[in-house]
C-alpha cells in the first residue's frame, strides 16, 4: 500500500491502467516499473551530460558539486579529470582562474573553497548595470564605482563574487586591525 501511495504522474497512471496490478506483490511491481520507466544512457551520453553540467547562478556550489560528482561516478573518470571538469563548469572566468591557481589535489578542497561563493544572477547584473548607467550618465562612470565588500572598482557589493566580508575587516585576508 505504501508503494502504491507514493507513485505519482506517469507511474501512477501506469499502475491504474490495469486493474490486476494493484494485486501484485511489491517485488513484481518494482520489476515492472523498472522495465517500463528505466532510461539507459550510453557511456557517451553520460559523459556528455557530465561535461555539459554547469554551475547555475540560482544554485549553491555544493549542489552543483554533488551533481557533478554523481555524474562522474557513472562514467568512472580519474581524479584529475574530475577536478578539471568541476572547474570547467564554473561559468565565471575569474572564478575558474582562481580555482586553477589554487592547484587543488582533491575535489573536497574545491568544495570547501567555493562553498560561500555565489554567482551573480544574470537578470540582476543586467538590471543593475543599466540602472547604474542611468544614474551616473554612462558606462564609463562604472569604472569609478568601488565594491564595499572587496574594494575592487567596477561593481557593487551585491554583484561581488567573493565571500561576504565582515565590516571593518581587511579586504584581502579578513583580519581586523589593518586594511590592504
């Protein structure tokens, strides 16, 4: 009864398409469900799905990371290729370069390093840049803006790709008592 109650969508329609299915054992139902709905992908298709998977602005890095690792488990790749493909799935070139500079030797180091980093949302960045052009009178003035988070020129703190810094701490190392 629990299995029948948990079925949704096409699986539920499949179950009720035949009046005798509800009387079958759980093992038989599971076998038939697998035969009916299992999608087998070739190794090439699995590799393509792995390589195409990118980190999206609306998700945390950890979600992207775990999904990429699960896809890698299906195709059995080596550690170095996994690390390179995780980095390649980061859409921001500056973050990709930063990940390469770190020379991570295992995937978990990558996860720890990017756990607090957020990608800018495309709509917000476009809206922000157009509104700042309107306020400042042109795109050239954007170069004079300073980020309150990292102290870099050309963007606002809400567009900053670096982890949020404690107010009053150093822009480079995060310690109190000095500034870069």
